[in-house]
C-alpha cells in the first residue's frame, strides 16, 4: 500500500467525509553564476505530502516530508478543525478523471541529466555572453524533474511526470559613463527546445547596446514592450484581473466589463494549458479537474475568468480547472490548499515584426526589461513599473540610441485600448516565482513616462 493509499485509508478509519492527498517527488539542479564564473552547482532531492481534510464542511490542511508522520498529523488536524469555520457552500472533491501525458512536457534527458552536463550548459550561457565591453556576468540555470501524484476519497487517482529547464544571464558593463546591464532568458520543458547560447547572446546584445545611455525626457511616448517585459506585465498586473474570486468580489478593474470590449480587437489573451513546451502545460489541474483552453479576451472582448473548486463553489459556479499548487523554481508543490492561477497566459501573435513596429514609431521607446512592477490601485487598474535596462530611444522610425531609466505609471484599461501593434516573435517567459506566459512584443500608445 502506497503512502497516499495509507493516508486515505486512515481518513476512512477516522470517518472523515473527504480527503485528498498530493505527493511531489522532485529533483532540482541549480547552477549559480557570479563574476563570470560558475560558483555553485547543487542537486536537491525533495519529497513532500500535502493533505486536505473536509469534515462537516470544515477544511483542514497539513503538509509534511515524512511518510511516518502522516497518521499523527491527520489526527492533530482533525482535532484542530473544531475551531475552523464551516464552509457551507463546499460541494465536494472531483471524481475519477483520465490523465493524458501531453506532448512537450517531459524529457527523459532532463530527468537523467548529470551535474557535469548542467555545468556545460551554464558555461555555454557564460561563453556566449562574453564580450570585451561586458564587465561581469551573473545568472543561474535551473533544471527540475518531478513526479506528482494526487489521490482522493472519491476514487480519483492520477500521477504525472514533468520536466522543466530555465536559464537567465545578466550581463553588466562599466565600459561607459554609467553602469548598464542586459538580460537573456529562456525556458522550456525539453532540452531540444532550449538554447543556452541564445540566452548569452541576448544578454550581451542588450548590455552592449545600452552603453552610454541618454537622458529620457518626461513625456508621452509610444512604447514597444519586448516579450520579457510583456511577461512581467502579464504576471504582476494583468492576470489577477481575470481571477474569478477577484472578479466576483469587484476587485478587478474589469469587474463591470464582462462580455464587453476592454481592448483593441487585435488582442486575444488565452489561458492555454495544452501548449507544447509551456511551463504550465498539464492535462489535469492540481485538484483533479480536466484543464481546458479558454479565451480570457477574444478580439478585445472580456470572455472568461479562471478558478479552482473552492472559489467557484462560493459563487455557485463550476471550476475552470485552474487549481494550482505552484512550486519553486518551477513545477508543482505539495501545498495542501490549491490557489487559482492561469496555466500558460498567452497573447496570440499577429503579423508585425519588431522592425516594422520600430519603423512605424515616430516618438517612442523600446523596452526590453521591467523592474518593480505592481498594481497601485487594482480596482482602477493603475500600475507602476521601472524600465532600467534594454531601453532604446526611437525617433521617426529609427533607434537613435540607448536611454536611461524611467518610471512608468499607467492604467491597464487605457493600455489595452491603445495597443497599436502585436508582434509575431512569440516566446516562453517566466520571471522568478511568477506566472508562466507565452507572448510576443507589443506596442502601446500614449504612455506617460517620467525620467528618473
């Protein structure tokens, strides 16, 4: 009898109404780069259990790393549940489901990769970023392989194998009057679709082309956001507005705009859990519900939200299959209480090349990276971010040079309605501890910028 079966058997013995048990076994390889050298490589092998008990509509949870602790911890949780508020709207855990291993989610090479092979990948990232104008190179490489198992008292029983790889390089230069930097990033689920050389080249190019930046005047600009900066906006500004809980509590800036136009017709925002190589791709969510592709924005119209079981039950609705037990640096955890999250937040590409966007821009900025991105007033959709690296000044269709840091304070509804171009250069993007996204560049008009 497996540990999960023992936990469910114990729940039945304790006469608990419902129970689900998650088990995550994870191998995490991390390579850290400092001062242009590999300074650390480590491999961690983790195992943890997450258990959720529902009894008399009271929900208790526990998490542990040792199988022998399960029974005693369940007793303690059941005892403590007497002080928990009853959740009368709870309607039950899911039943049996059919799991399908989706293409581009597991790679045996990544599962079996050695420490020396990881070192070679990281060294390729460093070598491709090397340049006489680059003073120092920092970064990291993460490779994760995991087995996720989920069972519940309603007969649900599935397991899933997954792999992930993500690398990032920061190239810094003191070659000019002021220090500048550039970033290169890539992530995928299989090694064959991961390019360490491109990571280093992107970081080097952004860094070298940022040397001797000019002061940018406070003004209103057209801004071309490259994929990495769009991913930052999607993760920290956009996504929350389509969370069903936030939407139903009237805390989304689009809470009063369901089935209404909230963006230009060219904008499609999709949660796509079935896309090959997507960091969040999975056929079953982390609660046992079948996942499905759904349009959040279709041709500029607000169409859908995402939710898990609990948040849906509160509003007498159905889960969209978006329960997430997110883990670090990628993949799942055994967090006993799932949250609602999109799987792969995707902006559908259009026909513009980035060169065409630049050529059409009379007075603008090209932004490769954003920092400190957060909502100021979520209900109105106001947000703030800082462009600190990878900034190019555009005048009359040409890049005239790099720019210094600027602060952008803007409104998401206004930005959506002023998108003037969407690129075809779609890329996988994931910031540290944030949502995976798949996005091209996009250009937005009439954005006020303040010099720093």
